[in-house]
C-alpha cells in the first residue's frame, strides 16, 4: 500500500521518545523496506492503522513510499474487536534472552 493512503488512528496509547523513533527511522532506511507489517482496517474509503502507527511514520521519514499491510474490513468486526486488536498488538511483548541476543549480535559482520 502507499503510505500516503493510510490514516493514523485518532487515539494511540503507545508513545515513542525521539531517540527511539530516530533509531527506528535509521533501521528502516538501512533495511530499505518495512520488515514488520502494520495492521490496517478498511472503513469505507479509508485505511486506518490499528497497529504500526510509529512504523508507518518512520517509513515516511525514511522515504519509503509503499509498504505491505495486513488489511481487514470494518464490516467484519465490532468496535470492541478493534479496541482489543489495538491493545493486544501494542501491549503484549516478550522478553529478551540476553545470552541468545549477544550470540546473534556477535554473528553480525557489519553492525554499522
């Protein structure tokens, strides 16, 4: 989808400080595409980002014009479903295994 066709959700309970957001933009620039797919709801003629607002904003800043999205139709869900999706996609996350993380990081030949 063209990022210009996407609308940001009105109330996003997640926030990202500028340092973290800048790192996200930098990562996307280096990758040259978005590697984590936003969840988007089609409502009438609008495509509203339910999960991935910061990633889409970072794509815009990184100069990425098109991204892959998971799109579902508003007609197939209730307002409660939409809120549950927004919360569950943004609230739950795992924890890092520092030993495996270190091993993986050390395997990267060029970390710049």
